[in-house]
């Protein structure tokens, strides 16, 4: 009986599995599809511009000076960047030359200071090696004096020689500390170091002077005493030698740029900054036209002495749109990426959008002027971009609508074609080097080869292989989708 039940259960499971497989095979795969219709294909990009006033520019000086030469004439056409006036820069050039000579002198001081520092360190290293040797000799003398009867006169002579070396080193330390104090006093008075740093150098000089006085006193004692207590004497001399050794080791181990070098380098950097500012002023002394236009008013002649901000001339732009009444209209200025500028041409039609509270308003304009060179512009994200200045003429009689300073969205159409068949980019895949799509025919997915045309933002134009009315599966990567799969539209 149990076996019979077992076989029945196995049969039920098998039937369920077979039914599930049959259902999965026979049930169509649900897919997203699109029924193709002929539509207008277009490719465009949108930039934000602004309305600028009809361009009449008053050219002014950024710096002052004597007018060396003027190239301007009344009613004479000028081009953007053309030189109008050159101011005399002789005084500025002389000032730059003087600062450069001063920097050369400072660099020579730096080289001399570095050489002096090197020599001082070499001397300190030599003295340190000598003191280390004397220290070892003193230790040996002390040991010998404790174990044997030495000639006191010979010992005193040797001790006088050693103490004289210590006195000489102390004098060198005092001289070096005095020189350092002079340098640091100059730095403090120039505001390059703090009072604490100057106090530290003064304390070092006081310590060196105290050490010299101690060594001189010891030398006097050694020179006059005949039977000094040897242990006490050796302890004192060894301590003095060790102090000299420690001081020299600390000086040689010190790292980092000397404050005097930092001060010299700061003077050179300041001079270079001044030179850069003077060179900018010299560049500003060459006054150029900010626009293409015609000189209508001249305010200066050669020989005039100008002040900063003084008017030089008035220029009326050639890039002014004229309405049907002969009145100047305002232009829309926009900056286009260098990647897109090649798609634009003069007189191309563009779409202008003015944002309004109760609905945006669209107008047709045309490209009035494309400048030859690119400029650096900073995007809203702080990224520097190369962009070309483009001027757009709004429709005639629209001056009251396009007022100076208004923001305008400019839509540039770079491709347009009527009655095109298009498919989503996600529908296209490659099979054996051929672009193909899945087409739903008679409830199954069929692979259809296609020839693609222009690539739009989210779609491809299809030149051959598909027609209006074809049902295309939107996503070729749908799970379970392959050629021959039973499908149904979602």
C-alpha cells in the first residue's frame, strides 16, 4: 500500500513538472514593443543666452599714461581685437628692469649665504670630530692618572692645550651667535619672523657667552694650579667637552630652510609678482577694439596724458539687427561649445524661448554672426570650457519683447528630416557584424537586419530594413528573448 501511494505521488510530481515545462514553452514572453510610424527626425541642442543691448561701446583706458600712437579715425571701420591706441610704457619697462636687477642681486646674496652656511657646517664637523677625539683622549688620561704616577707638568701642559681648544671653539660659537642675531634682528624688523624666534636666538647667544666665560675661567685655573684634584678636574673638563659636542651635533642635525633664505626667497617672489602686475599694465596700454564696428567719436590724440578710466573712443557695432522701421533691435548673445559650432551656419533658423510665469513663449530667430575664435567660459559646475560667441537676431519688431538682460533659451537644430522611420537605440544589437532588431511577427520574435542612418539622442533613423507598421521589440536584451521566441506585447 505504501509503495502504491509513493508511485502515485511520483506520478503527480512528474505531471506537474511536465505541465510547468509545457506552460513555459507555450506561454508567450511578455515584451515591450513599438509600432513604427513615420515621424520627423531632428537633432538639436539648447544653450542659454541673454539679450544684449544694441552694441554701442565706449572704449576706456584701464591704465593711465601718455598716448604714444593712435590708429583711430572718425567713421573708420575697425575689427574685433584691432589695435586702437598704444600708451607709453617706458617707465613701466624701466621699473621691470630694475626689479629684475634687484632679484639678481638677491639671488647672489642667496648663493653667498648658502656658501657661508656650507663652510660653517664643514668647520663645525671638523671641530666636532676633533672634540670627539679629545673626549676619548681625556677618558684615557683620566684612566691613566688613576693607575700610574704621571708627570704633573706634562699633564698640566696637555690640559692647558685642550682647554685652549675649548676656549677657541666657544669664541667661534659666540661670533656665530652674534652673526645669527644680526640676521634675525633684520628679519624681525622686516616682519619675517616672530618675537619668540628672535628671543630664542638671543638666548643662544647668552648661552654661548656663558660657555665662553666658563671655559676662560677653567683655562685660568688650569694655567695657575699645579696640583688640582684630578678626578674633579677631569669631570669638569669632560662635562665641558661633552656640552660642546652635544651643541655641535644639534646644530649639524638641524634641518629645514634657514629663515634668512626664506626671507630672501620671499623678496624674489614679491618682485616677480610686481613684474607680473607691471607686465599686465603694459599689456593694458595696448588698447584694442572690443567689437567689430565703426569709430564714431574720438576723445584723444597722440601726446595726450590719460588717466585710468578715461574715454578713448565710441564704437558702434556692425552686428546690429534692423527692423522693418529701420530701428536697431537687440541681439541675443549665446556661447556654443566648440564641439557643436561646426554644425552651425549664418542665417540658420533657431528657436528662441522666453520663460514666462503663465507659459513659455517661443519665437523664430536666425544666426546673425558667428565669431572666429573661442573663449574660455566657466560652466555652472565650475568647469572651464572652450566656447564660441554667437549672435542671434530675434524676429522683426520684437524689441519690446527681447529686452536687454533677459534670459533666452536658444534651440539650435543641427539635423531635420521628414517622414523617417526610427527605432530606440535599445532595440538595436549586432549579430555577425550586422545591425539587427527583433520584430514581432505572428507572435514570434524574428531577427530583422537593418541599415542605420543618423544617430539621434535616444533613437536611430533606419534607412533600410523596416517600414511603417512594423512592430519592433524595444529592448533587445530582454531576459529569455531570442530568435523564434513566442512573444506578446505588454
